[in-house]
C-alpha cells in the first residue's frame, strides 16, 4: 500500500473513530439518579391548625386584624393537619430562636435522610466524589456542606459546592451543578442535599407580606445520590434528559418580589410582594419557550406554530376575530408533571396554564396537603408520591418545574430508567391518598364571613390579642 492509499484510509477512518469516541464520551456525561430519600420528622412534630392558631397568639406584635389575616391564610392554604415544624416552635421559643436551633434542625435531617440513603444504596460516604448542598436561609461557618463532610467523614478531595439564597428552585440548580461536573469527571458519584432551615428565620413582626412564610413553609428535606458511572446504569431510577434555568434578576420588579429584609420594627422576614405572580408568570413563560423545543415532538411544535400563525392572520384581516388562545400540548412529550408546592394558587395557576387535568396536579396538591411547602425539597416529595402510587414506568418522562427568589424559574425532564416500586416516605400512608376532601377541618371555626365589615369567625375558646 503506497502513502496515498494509507493517507486516504486515515481520512476515512478518523471521522469514524471521532464519532465512536464522542458517542462513548457522551455516555459518561449522562446524569442518573441512583436513589433519593425524603425526610419525615416524628409525629410529635406535626403542626395542626389549632396549634398554628396558638402560635399566632404568642406573637405580641399582632393585633386582631393581623390575627384574622394569618388564620385565613392557613385555613385556605391547602395545607393539612399533618405537616411538620421545627422543635423550637413546640418549645415556644420561636421569638428567641438561636443558631443552635437552626443547626439542630439540619442535623436531624442530615443524620436521618443521608444515613438512610447511604445504607440503602450500600455506597460508603468515602465514595462520594461530589457534594452539593442547598439550604437557602442558613449560612454558617464552617459551611453546612463542611458539617456533612465532618459527620460522615468524607474524603479530603471531595468536590464541594454550598449554595445559599437560591430559594425554592435551588435543587434544580444543584442538579445543574452536578450535571456540569459530570461532563469532565467520569465514573463519579455525587450527593445533593436540599432543605431549608426554618428555626432562625421565623418572622415575629406584623408585616403581612412577611407573615406568609410562617404560614406556608414546613420542615422537610431530601438527599439524593447521582452518578455518571455506567456500571450503576441498571440500578438507576432516573436519567436527566434536559435542564433549563431562567433568571430575571436584572428586572428590579422581579428581583424585589421575593426578598429577605427587615420591617419597620427591625424584624427580619421574607417579603412576598403582590407582583410575585406577575414575575413568576413571566419567568415561567420564558422557561417554557426554551425547554419546549427540547422535549416536545416536532409534530406538536408544527401544529402549535401553524395554529398560532393562522390566528394572527385571521386577526389581521378581521380585528374583531379573537377566539380561543392557542396553547401548546406538553402532554404530547411528557407523561408526568412534578410541580413545586408553592401554595394552592401556584399549583392551580400552573395546572391551568399547561392545560393539566386533576390527575396531573394530584401529586403536587397531595404533597402540599401532607407536607406543606418544604422549599427546594418539595419537588422530591411530589416525585415520591408518583412513585408510591406506582405511576412511574420505564421510559416515562417526568417534567419538573420550580420557582425561586431572584426571580427564577428552573425546570428539567427526567426519564424513568426502570419500573419503580414506591418504597419511600409515602409508603405507610399512601393508601389514604388522594383525599377527596382537602377542606381544612377548622374552616367552620376560622372561615371568613363575607359581610360588609368582612368579619371573621373566631372560636369562643380563643383569646384574641389586644
């Protein structure tokens, strides 16, 4: 064979070798969830509506008007009688909570969920190559990630990312961090720890925009183990297909709609502004615009664009022509919807905008009722509900959507790798769900009376603050 023939053969083989190498390399960039563990505190930490009313009474800053507002919010929030609160609330110390209370709350979660997860997966803590921790409202020195490393004696060379201030959408941010590290680190094992510390962040003032957090947020958390090691592929539960992050922090309106700050009396709380729904809607729409082409079949995209252009043409020729707005059918590319449990109104709004059925929003609605808003870990309780109901079958696609301060909307799609059994945090009481009636049992006592004075039904056995 002369040099020209050899050169011609190399020219033919090099692209083929490059294609084979890049295909092999991409396989190692895949991000799999091997297992996850949601945290469930003991029954002694359940927070009923009646006890919530008693906690409200302990705030000496509140008058009758604020008391009414808080009770109305709790009763109509969609939260049930079995959500969980931190220990300091049951000790009556929410007005004087300390850093120790926050660390105790985190340690309970770390020792329970991380310990159970490592035991079930049979992966030693020393085998964790990457640790990503997101606890938005508690930043300590050493960091909470360092605290986990100390508790479980992880390796000296473990890669560590500690995320704070990222809000309810932080767990998708954490997944994105893992995904990016996996692109350059083959055969790695990562742990994501997501929760929120309520203890040192209980608001004791009387600003309505800051009181809402006390009503909606509850104790919870989730630990996950992810990998790009192909030897774990058959054991994995989910495979990440795509992830999109939208951040509107450049807008002053979006930035300020969810913000931690002091009130006029110096009490620190999380302000939830009236323009939050508008900011959330804008971020949501922009996020959907980017992720839709990545997850929907071409036929649905063509149908949507064709119908949208025809509607514009009709309106151009006849300005009176309106008709029903054209919507895109996300069910054509997604089997399940994992929605952030920000509140009843949030779930209703997302369900309506995406054209979802009651079956589709059931996991989020039941999670809100049973566990409340557990911040960034909420998504994993919703996913666990689907798994416990044995909805997740091999090949199914799960669409996760979350919102957070900034203002952010983050979403991702997971593919179910194998049929899932549902042995998780819901296992012992999943047969009680879905509940047909989610009305708060205290509604008759605490419900609004719609009269000219907007009076409020207060139980006779409750002493109203002066």
